[in-house]
C-alpha cells in the first residue's frame, strides 16, 4: 500500500472514530450541561452577594445550599397545601391572582401549562394520530379538549401537535373522525417520538 493511500485510509478511520465518539459523548455532554445549568440557575436564586460576612445565615453562600433550600421550599409548600386551612389560603391567593387585571393572563397561562404536564389534570396523556394536511398523512399529537361546542365546532376536538427538536407546538381543531387514539403507546413514548423527529423507536 502506497503512503498516500495509507494516509487516506488512516484519515478515513480517524474521521469515523471521531463521529462514533461524538455520538457517544454529545448526548452525555449536553445532558450534563443542561443539568448543570438548571442546578446553577436554581442555586443562584438566593443572591449570595447580598449575604453579609459573618451573618448567622452566611452558610447560604456555599454552593448547593441554595439549590437544596429551593427544593425544601417546594416540598414544604406542597405539604402545607395538602392541609385544609393552609390549602384554603393558597386557593384564596390563587383566586386573587386569577382576578387581578393583566397579571391574570400571565399567571393563568403559566399555571395551565404546568397543570398540563404535572398537575392532577394532565393534558398530554392521550396520544393520538391526527390527519391535518392530507388523508394519508398522519401526525403525532395529544388530545387537549374532547369537545369544542363552546367554540361552535360540533364534533370537533383540540389536538396539540409538538414540533420536532423544539419545546413548541401547535393546536389544531379537527373533526373527531380524523383522530385515531394510540392505545398501545404511552404518552411519554409518543412525546419522545414526536420531539425527536421520529427517530426514536416506540
């Protein structure tokens, strides 16, 4: 084998090994960076530069203490909200925010999004296939409203279709006969399939 051909084979193998390593390390690295970013962001919610030296609560300056404090606060609020009296106070505050001009639009929209994913009234737990652009073209989506009679659409339902490689999506109002429920696929698998652009096996 000539030196030129040997160099070409070596470069080809080197490139192949590079992409193999990239396929292994990129998902791990991106996941680690995302978790680190979330950790640092939550940990820095408590402004450490405002904590005076020698204060009784100076321990809040240590890395990770802010993160732990936020987690404890979330769990504590969840626990207190389960009691009757404190729960009524939270409900009153919730009712107040939903009635305050301008604030109610921001608050109710954010609350509905969180309720849809982790609340008791989860919305993205009914995966379906929906025909939108053509008779033989199907998209992965999730039923968010089974009846739209209040919008004057008898026999229609609302289906949320997530975008691939994004956290966004669109809501389509389609006739019920163009929606096919997926009974053998979980909501998590369906969401992963749609967001990954269909490359994930389900």
